[in-house]
C-alpha cells in the first residue's frame, strides 16, 4: 500500500470514529428539546422540585376573598383568626414535641363523615392560612379523585395530577406539582378520572408517595383533601399514610353517630381533630369555623 493510500485509510478511520461518537451522544428519535438519556444517580436522589418552566397556576385573590377564602389582609378578620387557631394546633403537632409520637406528622388529611360538609373549603383555607402567614411551604393535594373540586374552587383549568402519577402516565411527581402565584403554596390536582380511581388511593404507589413526601419534605405541610370517610373504603386506608386527620363537621346537619362511626374507621395511631363548619354566628357574619379536641386518639 502506498503512502497516499495509507494516509487516506487513516483519515477514513478517524472520520468513522467521530461518527460513532456523535451517534452515541445523540440517540435516535430524540429532539433538541427532550433527551431520553437516564438521569444520573445523584439527580434521582435529590429532593423533588417543580420545574421552573412549568405553567404557574394564578389564583384570583379578589374572587377568592369574595367567596370567603383567606387571601391577604383583605379577608374577613374573624375567618383569619379562626383558621389561625386551627392551624396552630396542626403545626404544633407537625413540628412540636408531639411530632415524635406521630408517623408522618407533617401529612394532614382533611375529610368528613359524609359529602357536602365543606371539607374542601376547609382544606383550601388551611393551606392558604399556613402559606400566607407562616414560613412554611404548603402542598395542597386533591385526593378526592372521584369528585375532584380543587380546580373548580380555585378556578383553574383541569390539569394532569395525582391520578396520572399513580397510573404511571408521568414519570415523576414533580411533573404534577404546580407552583402558584402564592410563593409558599403548591398544588397537585386530582387529574383525569379513571375507572380504578378510588382503588388507586389504596395502592402501594400511593403509600410510597406519602412516604416520599414526608421524608423528602420534613419541613413542608402536605394537606390531602380526601373523600368522605363513610362509604369510601379507601379513605380509612389513606389515614394510615398520614400523621394527622381533620374531620369537618357541619353544624345542625352532621349526626354525632356518623362522626363517631367515621372516626372509628381511621387509623388509631394518628392525631384526630375536628372543625365545625357553617356555624351561624350572627346575621352579619352568617358562618364560623371552630377547631376543638385536637388530640391523639387513645
């Protein structure tokens, strides 16, 4: 082989090596906006964070205030005061001495014995109160996947959420954690209904999610707006995943026997408290909110 032929052969080998490197770095069917390469192990072990380029849910403060929700100093004073008392007990249980006696003390479920007693209203106001007045990040989860209402009450379009995660339609829970225009408030919507909707709440993946939220975010309050307790077998299962439960009781409607029956179905190791909703205080106010009896069950 001549010197020229050797040089050409050497050049061809070098070009082939460069081509192989390029093929290895750019997998087939990969666009410039998305990579199918796996995450490095150290990235997998980092705390979950919402992506910075994801759409932010913008809450209408004036509209929320008009409908009785807490949104800044313009909200009705007595509502702010009532929820301040309620949340203080929750926060003390979550981060005070009682936290040592509770598993997942920062995870709180809000439910009621029966439908239409105002549990979603209480869930939202608790989240807003903590986010607006405490140096704590709050994650509000719509776990009432059969009758989701978080998107309706906060007036945003339905989005992928908890169900998509439980069905493995999204790879990471961070994909369905949405930022809001309230710095310390984040949301997980219920997602699109599925024929196994309630069963998914009792799945091993839901249990793993609760564990992850509790361990990776020990300084964050996570509030689950859950289905009613009576008639929904998955709600008592959810109570085994959290450290605290708030049972909403509607004045002059909820029967004491129903409350007792509902509480008896909850996990015996969690702290259980009550909020009385729709209490007539005066002709001017029309309603009130009361927290009481927030103690660990014996």
